[in-house]
């Protein structure tokens, strides 16, 4: 694995970016995918430059490696411990004040890279971005596939009820972010003495077992804290997935948000406007 | 490569049972609706074409035992109760007296995966050689078999077996060449540990991955599984439970679900996903329904990817 080390100051940014994207270019990634690599690495580096060394100038390293299928780029710093993946990815929620520092940057990184992993290793932050090289495409096919790892949530508190609208796709790429959002929402609801959580899934287009697992974790947390969790307004395909996985037997499912509120919190049902 | 399933049931052998047979007859007669057939061929065609699988056939009740056809020496995965019927077939071949070497790859040593061995006649014949490979240490492998054939579990003791029996531990981090196959192991989450096998020959790849709980909570473990399955022609997968069961009441029971298998196979670009290690409580109609549901699930989440899906049944033969 090749690596480049530079002082963590903006003047070296271009060198470090170029170091990562050059390998993508050489290994035959499409031009706009090379730009994705640059953009994702840039976001990760800017994050380090801004936050990693509050009182001193440290170093930043970029490691690059191609295994025949995927390009792996790691950005490494010895600054304050920070796991950017622990920042809840709330997507384009209206509640922007709730988004943590770096939330947008890491959202972008997650959207651009096929896989993002963080580890703290021997006093260093190591953020590894993986970019898969798509197989050669037929003439006429779009070179760059449509990004499919977008999950958004929107939060609303009505009386004793938290209403969380989930939109987009929850699969192995977005499940961790979904888990984080649900956990935070449940923690806050619990701290505020709000015993009911309704998930409005009308905007959820896609969900695999990885997402269902997160729902089950939330359901278990709710049971242990005497909170109530229900899902509502499932699209037909998601309804089918609930039936096939037997989740309709372990989670209360309501046809509409209004039905869920009526059943779980009559006060919230009165106050709620679609 | 050709694969034959001698046993596909999980945990415990089951029987079809009188009530279930009666239900099959009832449905077949209703379907026939007074029809008459001139010839046996026409009757056979009716059975094959008009009757659904759980009516004309069934998934069987023997526990895990799968044979990979080899022009050299017989090669099998696990020794569940299905091994008895394989042994019977060996004893019925004309040259059954000829000394033979058998190769067995063990996923692990739980009862349902070794119970066929005391009923495997070739083990009693001097001159035969039986290689038993596994990811567990050799003394652990040996101990499981010894205990099974000792008092009070079984009347015929281990030292009364005539064949020469050898235990070999296979490491997980490299390929092994055994009987013309390239073999690699993957450690899986199961009580006491279990091992998945990736077996390749003539450009075809088979993965046997049973008794494994894929919780998908640890990315490293999930990614290792996806890469182990990658581009395989066939993945035989422990799809014992529904997802809801797997992650609620049956969490940590060491098994997976039909839809987790579909997700992993879709991600790994597998050609054929075969559900295996069936829950003993499920009857043929239930297993058939789960197959339809799993196909539908893969259609929804697969977004145009093609994945063949089947449910293994005793005596099923697949050609890769």
C-alpha cells in the first residue's frame, strides 16, 4: 500500500487529493467516478484540517490501494479521536439545527464512496473509503450508476409522540445511519418522557434485512423502556417485505399515520395535521 | 460439478407423517377431478405437470448430508442422517467390495451433522479409508465421533469400525487441494463454531454455508461472508427461520433466515441460492410457501438482478 504524508494544512490538500485520485484514474475508473473519489477524499481531509488539531499542527496521511476490484483510500491523522460515522446522517431533514458538525460532509462522503469505515488505531483516526470499480459497460449504458444509498429522516414531536418520517432506502449501505438516527430519536424521546414513537414509512422505497434488523433493535429498546413503537403507511412493496419477513407479526403496523396515532396517542391524533 | 442432497433438514430428522400424506392424497385426487389416463406415461405427466411440488413430492426429513460428484473418490459435506441412504447406495453398487477412500468435510460437530456415521456401512469394512476434514482441531473432531459411538449412546463402539479413519484440521486462511477440489473455509457464527466451505473445480464454485447466524451487526463479518460467496454458482445456505424469528425469540440460536440469505447472495452476485437446513416444525406446504415468498422478496429487493432460488429437498440433484 502506497502512502503520502503531509502537514495538516490546506496548502497540501491538492497533493493529497491527487495522490488518491491518480490511482483511480490509472485503474480505469470513469472520469466522473475519479471526481467522486477526489470529492470524498477532499471532504474527509477538510474535516481533519478543521477539527483534528485544535492547538497544534499535526500530520495527515493518505494511503491508497487497488485490489483489482476496489480502490481503498484511507485518511489518517493523530488528532483528537473522532468517528465521523458516529454523526447521525439525517439527510435533508428540515431540522437542520439537529445536524452535528461535519454531518453534511460525511453524508456526502457516504454517498460518494461504496463503503466507509472508521477505526481508532494506535492513537490515530483511520477513515477508509472504498470505491468499487464498476464492470465494463456496454456502449450506450450510463457510465456512472445512479446513487442508491440515500436515506432521509424527518422528525416531529406531537404531544407525547415522536413521529419520524423515513424516506429513501434502508439497506446495508444506510442501515448504520438509520440505526444511529433511531437510537438518538429514542434516547431523546425517552429523556423527554415521550413514550410513543411512530415511524411514517410512506416515503420508504426500499428496505432489506439489514434495515429490518435495525427496526427490531429499536423495538427491543422500546420494550425495555416501556415505550411504544409502531410503523405506519407502508408502500405496497415494503408491506410485502414485512409479511415475508414476518415483521408484521412482531411490530404493530397501521395503514396510515392517523390510524397509528389514533391507536397509540389520541391527544397526538387530534393535534396532528398531515 | 454436480451436487446431490442426501439430507436437508435442520436439527432433527423428521417424518412426513400420516396426516401430511393424507393431505397430499386429498389434494391430488381433487386436482385429478375424476380424470382417467390411458397410459402410465400420461399419469406420470399429470403428476409432474399438474400437481404442485408439496403435493407430488416433499422436502424429506433427513439431516444435513450433501454429495459433490467426483470422478475420483466420493466427496461429501456433513454426516447427518442422510448419510445412511448414501451408504446404502454405495453398498448396492456392484463393486462395493473394492477398497474406497471417502472424503467428508464437516461444517461442525453438532449431533444432527454426525448422526449418520454409525449407520454408514463402508465405515465397518476393512480396506476403506475415510478422511474427515474440518475447521475444528483434530482432537475435537475425533472426540465427537468417539463419544457418539460409545456407551451409552450406541452399541457398536468406535474401535469396532473396520475402515481406516483419519481426521484433518483445515486452516481457514488458505486454499487446500483435496481430491481434485480447491477448498477454502470460513469461520461462521454458531455455538462452538462452524465452518463454511467454498469448493471450486473446473471453473465452477459451490459454497456450503450451514449452521451460521448472520446477524449483520458486524460489517467485517458481513463483508467477509459476501466476499466468500462472491460470484459462486451455488450457495447452500442455512435459511432455517423467518427473519422475525431469527432476531427475536431465536436470536443466538445459531441460524439464519431465508431473506438474509437472499440479501447476501444478491450482494455477492451469486447465481443460485439454495435454502437448506429446514426447520423440523415446517411441513412441505410451509416450505413451499417460504420458497415463493423468498423468490418474491429477491424480486423486490434485487432490482433486476437475476438470482435463481430453490429449496433443497432430499435426493435433489443440481448441475452447476
